[in-house]
């Protein structure tokens, strides 16, 4: 209990709550009693500290309250970061992280590049050399070719005039008695001179009247004094499409003599479903192209045009109705306005041998140079 | 002249912990400090901490009686906040950005260091009081911080008379002083 009283007295002394008499007495006590003096000093320090601490706490508390008040009043913009401020805040918060991430990405990329470069050459080099070797080979081949070309050039310069050999050979047949013929475009299109030769070996000059490269059909006209017009054509031209399995035959010049071949109509359409052509099955050789395709009545149903290289026995023919279309166009010109295709065959009912005998004079070999 | 006398009045108010003065200084300077912190890798929460710390530095300064108004409050608060934030960033061993000086700053290193020391002492006290446990903590806070009389305290805490309350307070005080002086001396010795 004494200690409590002493402390209480010390506190009263420090706070200045004592009466002057009391105070005088207590100061006297401090001087004589070191323990009391010690206690006073110690407790003074403690109380000072307590006071300052209390004020510090109070001030902090009031700062906290002020912060809340001002935020609620909207006088300071705290807590709720909006819009741009938020972005700035987030950016500032993570910009170091972003920078590090970017650096790592960059270093990784560079590292990988170095790694790939240091490892890859072992795998790549042989190929590279191979390519270089191939290029070298190509260069050598090119040089050889150049030499050959030079040699050929010299040769052709040395012998400028040579007898033009027949470069294109095909078959053609008359579509009108006065010398209008039909053949394949590829036979005549690149020829400077066109000659037609009949079964007896007589040659006549001819010229191109119309060329349809896409359809591979050409109309040529015999223009030679020695050629004598016929009275009429024994065969006719069929307008309608023929039926599948219909027996057919052709005459052509795969060699110098007229050659007969027979077969049947395989399909009503040609290559890739072309409705102006048809597919036939017939033994055909290169010289046969441009030759007429007859049915058993001696009607022309088509023009033999192309052989499919991949399938044996597959031959395509341009249908005869196309001839009508071509002539339609041709008649627009005054020179050919009277040309008419015969629709009545004089060969029906005759046997093959008779038919061919009558037809063969109208089928020619077409030569171009 | 008017602005200067205004500033002086504000500081005097602050020294008295005048609520109005605190509010005015707070209102006029907070947003500036918040932009500073947010533009330099801080959050709104950081801004609040730093600003209030700067306010305490200013408060301690005006209370010490040695504060002379040789710059604007704004400049002082900005300088202290900047200094505090740089220290905080260094403590977090974070990358310290090159803070651009949006405003002039004044030398505040000493003030900040002094504040740190005082804060250290206060934290010792806070920790000491906190470690007492109830009812000692509340009892001592009521008597020494809130300056309540022992009669009030006896009534509030339910003691039958003030003497009993005083008895209890004494026991608590002895404990507190023991802890405080142990830590205080320890802190100073290491200091």
C-alpha cells in the first residue's frame, strides 16, 4: 500500500497538483531520499512518454477520421481509383514486372537464336552443299546445252535453204463438191503451205478458210486448177447425236495409202463431258486425225480429232452437228453463202465395201509444212 | 502576407490538434501526395500511409516549437512524403524509380530521421501496452491517455470504489513500466 501511495504522490507532484506546502515538503523528501528522487525522474520520463504517445495516437486517430470524412465528402480522391488513375496505378505497379518479362522474352529469343545457330549447321551444311552441287550440275548442263544450241545455229546458218519436209500429216474430207474440206486444226494451223492428196496420189494446193483451234477443227479449200469439182457428195451429214454402240467406220491416211478402220460409238459426250464431241472406240493412228466417222448408213457423224494418250482405244471425235454450226458462221461471208451440207446419203443400204469404194475419192491426205 | 499568416494559423492549429486545421491541411495536400505515390509504383493505400506519416512529421515538428515556416506547408509535406516513399521502396528492396521532381523539395532528411526515432519509441510503448492484456490495457489507457479520473474509471470498469481501481491500476503500471523500460533501454542501447 505504501508503494501505491508513493507513486500516487509522485504523479501528483509531476502533474503539479500539490499545494505549495506539500510541494515544498516533497522536494525536501527528494533531496534526502535518493530512491524517491530516482522514482520521480523515472516516472517523469515515463509519463512524458505516455503523454506523447497518447497524443500521437490521438493525432493518428484524427488523421484517420479526417481521411474518411474527406473521402466521403469527395474532397480527396482516395480508395476508389477510377479510369485513368487505375490504369496508371496498375501500369506503375506492374511496369517492373512487365519490363522483366519483356527482358526475359528478349533474352530467351536471342538465346534460342544463338542455340539454333550453333546447333543447326551440322544438320544443314550437307544439304546446303548438295544444293550448291546441284546448282553446279545445272550450270554445267546449261553450258552443254548452250554449246549444242550454238552448234545447231551454226549448222542452220551454213545451210539456209533446205527442202521443207512435211511436218504435219493428217486426213481431211470434202464437205461440199466444190472443194471445201474439213480437217483438224492442228494439222494445218502452223503450216505455210497446205497440200491435199487423194487416193490416186494427185496433189492439190489448199488454203485455210476457218480455224477453230479450241475445237481443233479447220475448214480448208482446195485452190488448184487441176482439181475438178465433183457433181455431188455420196455421203450426208447427220444433225442429231448418234446412239451408243452404233457401229462406225473411218477412212484415213496414217500412211500414204487410205486405210479403213471400224469400231463403235462409246459415249455420247467427249472429253470432260464435252457435248459437241463424242467418244469412239476405233483403231486410230496419228495420221487418222481429221478423218470422217461414218455410221452404217454412210452418214458422217463426226470428225476424228484426238486420241487420249493414257487409255488405249479411247478416241474422241467432234460431232457432225458442229460442222453445221461452223458452216452457219461461214455462210455469213458472201463467198460461201451457198454452201450446203447434204442431208441425204446415197450410201444407205449398200454394203461396207461398196460404201468405202464410193467414199474414198472424197477423203484426202492433208499435208502441211 | 495573408497566405503566410494563414499558413502560420494552420500550423498553430495543427500543434493544438485542431480538427479544422488538420482537415484543411489534409484536404489541400492529399491528392498531390497520392499522385506522387501512384505515379511511382504505389497504391492508394500506400499513399494514405505515407501522407499520414508526413502529417505526423509535420505535427511533431510544430509541437517541438522549433519549426520555422521557411517554406510552404505544401512543399514540406511533399518533400517529406517523397523522402518517406523512397525509404519505403528501399526497404521493400524494390526497384527505386527515378522520381521526377514535380515540385521543389526542401531538406527533410533530419526531420524524417527524427520522426523515425520517435515512432520507434511509440511503437515500443504500443507494444508494451498491448502485451499487458485486459483489463490492464484499457485501465491504463483510460487513466494516462484519456486522462479520466479514478472515480470515472471505477464506475466504468465496475470497481466498487476508486481505491480498488487505483490498486489495480498500480499493479498494471508496475508491469507496464517494467516492460517499457526493459524495451526502452534495450532499444536505446542498440540504437
